[in-house]
C-alpha cells in the first residue's frame, strides 16, 4: 500500500537538497534531472501496484492541475 502521509525524517532538509540539485540548470536540464530522479526512485520501489497507485495520485484530476 502506498504511504501518503508524511514519512520523511527531515522534509525541509531534503527539499532544500532537491532545490539545490537544480541550481544552475536550464529548464530542460531541470526537467531531465526530475525525470531521472523519478525513474531511479521507481526502480528502487520496484512494486508495480505501488507505482500504479502513486501515478494515480500524482496525475491532476479535472484539468485543474491540482490533485
């Protein structure tokens, strides 16, 4: 089952690291970094059902761009 409640020990620190990883990148490079990160984490999870559920949660509904 997908964990949807907060599950990070220090979310502010990891968010800062994510933002820092994008420093100095063009928009295209930033998108590519995000895509690589998603694929790395999907591979780490490795569970088709969990990934399918996560994709359902991540996709905007109703065309509003928000979940």
